[in-house]
């Protein structure tokens, strides 16, 4: 029995040391990790109407933000289709928050391209693009993974984070809706976001 207790305490100590090390790794200077408190922030982009915009476009309302690209074969159209469904499900409550799609492929996703793409799903979703530097700065501030992957014939695709970011009215991170998450759960998350932001 004594031996069992010793082994148990050794295992607990190992776990605590491991957790402490991972926390230190995330917080030490120069780490590429991003904490919840660091997600989001000011940005300067261009909307799908060609207008210069920044974080004030959300008008002090909570918002849902998805990062993707118009040439995406499955994840992006599926996510935008689901987002349009959430908006419809919210009814008049949808006007109490904002929805946006930020491209991770500014080379191809011009405002005109985004407008043609986004409006197929909903007129309540704003498409956002900008220069490579502007987009990369926004991608980095949200801790989004976005990497170019070469294909045949000099073509390429983009690997990217597939979650929808939920942000409070003050621009702080609230949580995410995962790709393929249950529709009722997603709807509840948005309703809760609106309730807190109202």
C-alpha cells in the first residue's frame, strides 16, 4: 500500500512538472504560442465593397469571424453555409452581432472576388481582404494557422484553421465554433454571445 502511494505521488509530480513546463513554454519571450487573452486586436483591411475598414466595423457588437479562402474546396463553403444557417436561425437577433469572413489568400481574393463569393451565402456576412502584410498581421493576431501548399501546374491551396472565432463586443475572445460542430450547440453559443453583448 505504501509503495502504491509513493508511485501515485511520483506520477502526480511528473504531471505537474509537465503542465508547468508547457505553461512556461507558452509564456516565455519569443514563443510563437498565443494565449486566449491575446486572441484578436486591431486590424486594417478592405471589405468586399472595396472600403478600408478596421475593428470599429463591428460597431461595439459581438462578432463571429471565420478565416478561409474562395478557392477552398470544402471547409470554407461548408462553414459559410452553416454560418448562413445560424444567422437565419437567430432571426432578428442576428442584427445584434456581426459576421465576417477573412481571406487567408489575398493574392487571389480581391474585394470583387469576395463579394461574388460571400453574397451567395448571406448578405449579413462581410468579406475581408487586404495586402499580404495586412492579412498576415490579422491572421497572426488571431493565432490562425494559414500556410500555402503547392499543387501541380503552379497552382496552390491553403491549409488553415477551420474554427469560427467568437468575440465579445469589446473585442475579447469568447470561444470558438468547431468545424462540423452540432448546429444546436453552435446556435446556443451565438445566442449566449449576443446575450452577454447586449
